């Protein structure tokens, strides 16, 4: 069947057969059909949702487009984590060393930045020498030696998703829930994970703006996990405000180092410890989620998690000197401060606006082929709920590719909304979910 006919059927909402889907996707992987054919398929899928059968089939096609990592010879439960992405979300870089220090194997297969959200691989590759493109045998060796590994899709591991993931980034087709589910689960299954913890972001800076959409994706991921016998649980978390203080690749690595050394950012570590608790519990190194959270806090407090992060960087070829002393890393060529125009209380900090601004600064991509500036980004000096005085620093903008940052000040200022009254800070974690239900996190945490 011609690619045009497949696209036409997808456009009209006709469920495609396994044979049709396999033929279309195989032809794309082998360059027999073009990016514009696949873009048309993706756009049609944005308007005509894929069925559950099509979602399961595409997930399987993704998995079988490359090799799989077999972790059965490594003792213990290997637990992976995935976030749907958000502005300033660097929890993966924190979780791998924390959970590994607790004795759980962590094989993490990650992606690059999509639109305004930062990608884990881009953050890691801001560390000089750090290798994320690893063969299945290298993944197995590093995991066996260190108990952890952070890699991307290679030509031999989920190569089909790797190509489509990049194409979705620049064709306004990121938010298609079945393709998000297929992308996430194929990487995790091919990477050999034996259990999975998910972080579904909801809010202005997330792909799922509405909580109901985040919950729909959560249940879709549970259904795909069950189809492929991958145990999974997760959290739905807040992404109205950037997570943590830093937005941008190297800047986020610096914040990770600070947190692992005990200089913790409150909201970032609230989410990190909850996810770590789930991973440690699924990895059978804690009797409950609550105990898992306690274990996670202890390995950070004792410095064990930071030691593991240095070990991870070394194992994957990175320069540990800049991790031991982040001041050794080159500064951005241009740095400007944004100051408060009035006194008051910060009512909101718009994650979406700041995420898009970070892309303008060079921290993200507008096209598949774009390079990222590892020094670019934004570091917040104030968060929601903070009281500020006129002329206090709100944030700093960094770039080595944009010469005149001062022209971006007015756009950056629009991200900050001021009020006069204090207000209580709320949790960044909305709810917990598994294959059976979605429940408020407050109902789960006390029982843990």
C-alpha cells in the first residue's frame, strides 16, 4: 500500500492493521518514504487519535526496530524512570545516583529536548566528554560495574523512535498522547527495565496543560505497560512554575551538583525524593514508599549520592573535574540580571514563557539540526511565594550565542506576576497512580 493511502486512512480515522503500520514505519526507517510523509501521518494522528490497538502495535514496532538490552544476568530489580518533560526538570540526573546509592540498579534510557523542555541527554552532554550514545553491550557493562547508566536511543536501540522523536519536536506534533506513550514505553522496554516510575507533568510549562489530560496519559501508559508486562507506577506533578532554580543544560547540572552536596532546592527535591522513594520501593530496597523516601534522603545527607554521580560521569567518559568544582567550567559570554520593578510577593512564575525564552537564548532547539549552547539558560533568584523588594534580582539570563541579552529583559519580566499578600506554598505533587487508580498523593504518602 502506498504511503499516501496509509496517510489518507489515518486522516479519516480508519484503524490501520499491523501489516500496514509495519510497512509504513519500516519504509520510513529505511528512507523509502520521507520526513514529509511521516509529518503528514503525525499531523493526521493529532486530529484523529490512534486507537489502543494502534498504540500497542506502534510501541511493538518501535521496540523491534532495534536491539534489546537483556538485564536478566544482573542481580536485583532494574528500575527506570521517565518524565514527560518540563522547564527546569533535572530530576533524572538526581535520581540515578540517589537510587543507585540505595542499592537499586538504574538503567535509564533518555531523550533530547522537545520544544521548550530540556532533554536529559543535552544536559549530560554539556559535561565535557560525557558519552550518551552507547551500544547495548556498553550499557550492560556500565550497569554491571556501577549499578547505573544513562544512555540515549542509538541506531541499535529503538532507532525508529529516535528519528520520529526528533521530527515531532519541530512539527508541532509533540502532544499526541498515544505517540508519547509509545515513545516512552518502547525506550524503557528495549532498555531492559524491569519496573518503571513515571512523572507526568501538568501545567503551563508541560505538554499536558490540563490535569485531566495528564491523567489520561497516565492511564494510557499503565495500559501499555500492562500489555508488555512492565510494572509501572507514577506521579502527576506541577509544572506551572519551573522546577528548581536553573533552566538550561550546564546550569541545571550545577544545580544537581549543589543538591547532591546538600544545598537543596525545596521544590526540586520534594519531587525528586518522592520519585526516588517509589523507585527504591519498586527495587525492593524499602518496605514502603515512605521508607524509600527516608533512604533517599539519607544517601544524599551522607554524600553517597554525590559520590555515585561522580562515578557515573567517569564511567561514561565525562570530565569529573568540572563536577568536583563547577567553577572550572567556562562561563557564558553574556550574563544579564533581571530586577523587580516593584516590591511585593511573587504570585506566579510562568514556566512556558521562561522555557521559550531559554530556547531563544540557545538552550533548546527550533529545528532538528540545531545545536544547543550548553552555557545558555536562566537561573531564578526568586520563586513563587517569595517576597521581593523593588530592584531585587529575579533571575539571570545566560548565553554565548545571543550578543545583546538586554533586549530580552522585557519579555522575561512578563513571566513574573506580583501581588501584595502572602500565600501558602502548595505541594508540587498532585497525585499517585498505578494500573488501578489515580489518588491524591497526600493519601499515599502518610500510609507509606
